[in-house]
C-alpha cells in the first residue's frame, strides 16, 4: 500500500495540479532574512536549544543553526522560530 501511495502522489501533483507540499507531505519553510523561520508540515521537534533547532520530517530532518533562538509559536505541525539564523540543513533519513 505504501508503494502505491508513493507512486500516486507525484501523479496527483502533476496531473491534478494539487500542491506538492500537501500531497507529498513535504515541509514548507518561509525564511525572513536572518531573523525568522516559519516551518509548516513537520512531524515533531527533535532538538531545541538557543543555538539549534532540529525537526523531524517525512524524509529526514531539518536542522537550523544560529544563536539567540526563541520559539515564538509552536503548533502540532507549525513552528515560528526567532533568532539569528546562520545555517539551514536538510538531513536525509
């Protein structure tokens, strides 16, 4: 069943013009300068310190490095991070 879903999702995106981030369960990130990151569609918080934020995603992890981090908003699938952002990494499974 999982293989069928993996084959069906790209087809839905291509032929039905559905948003790829929603259909394929991909995270959506909005970065505003070096000050804010808004991340949607994540699977949970893995690490949070004042210098690092790591989130689980469907395909691995998102790691954000910097300093003076503060979580301004945290919902089940959304996070707003504020601080000085120096690096964003995607770490595959």
